[in-house]
C-alpha cells in the first residue's frame, strides 16, 4: 500500500510506468467533471472508474482484494475512511474471476482517512474496506484506477 497526496507525487518516481500513467491522467484531465462510469486509458490494461456514493458505518461495508488489478483510489470530493489489512491475515472467500473480486473476512489492522486529492494504492495482497464514515455519512466522488498486474 502507498498512501499519499497528489501534491507529493514527485516522491514516487520509482513507481512502474503503468502506475505513473494514472497520475499523468489525473494531471491532464478534470476528473471531477466526469460523469460516473468507466473510462478506458489503455484498454483493459488501464482504466478508471468514476464513482459517487455516500459513506456508511463499518458494519455495512465489506472487505475486498483483487488478483488481476491493483487499485488506485483518488478522492475528487468528500472524505472516507479506508480500512486496510493484508490478505494473509484474513479469511479468504471464493474468488470471483469475472469481477476480479476476492471477498475477505477479518479485522481492521489500520485505517487511513482519504480527503480531496489523497490517494491510496492497493496491491493484490492489500485487503481494503472502502466508503466508511469519518464522522457521519458523507457524499464522496472518487476515481478508482484499475491497473492490470
């Protein structure tokens, strides 16, 4: 996992090119003006999902991970808690190949609060539970980049 803010992106020059493309896309496009939906950047190798939702209490959320893609969560508006752990610490359920979705069960190891222009990169070994309230339900708009591994 990597947790930071877009203003610090120069500290991450070591990242692979396919991940750097996501940050170039952020800098060259007004993502906040995009409608909800999926936008291809490099076919199925790299795309971004623009989502909007209201955060919820932790008991109404779920754990997930992915095997074929890594996620980059980038907050466009609002704030949310993302709980994180490693999948090795969790009970792994049946992987859903077509959705690249690995449901998990377990406890929170730690949490991060993402606010506007913050990002969290989740690799395949990183379990995450998104859309958790910070203090109260909040509307969030974010970009979730999907980068093929």
